[in-house]
C-alpha cells in the first residue's frame, strides 16, 4: 500500500522525469546534479501546481533540492493551502 508521502514523492519524481527527460537520479540527488537548471525547476513547479491545484513558490527548489525534500515541502503546502 502506498503512503501519502510515497504518493507525493511519486508525483514529484514524475514531474522531474518529464522535465529532465530521463530518470537517471535517485530521490536524494539534487536537481542541479540531475541536469536541471532554473528554467526546468520552474517547469517542474508548474506541472505540480497544475496537478495538485496549489500555489508553489519558486524558491522551493532552493530550499528543497531533492525529490524527497521537495515532496515533503509540497505536501506541507498542499495540506495547508487553498486550492487554486
């Protein structure tokens, strides 16, 4: 059975794969080391915003640069923010 934490990690990982065009990273690899840059980080957040219906600040990638960290931050925001 998938936990809510795992489900959010799956959502974040899927957005990374779509934007980066590969899955050659693990959940603790920083986005920049996986081949990302600021424009791609914004593209990931746009995908997550659309899927989850919540506002996500661009600074999330600076404070939470891995799939695992970003998933926790996004889950926290999604649990406390109104849907857009």
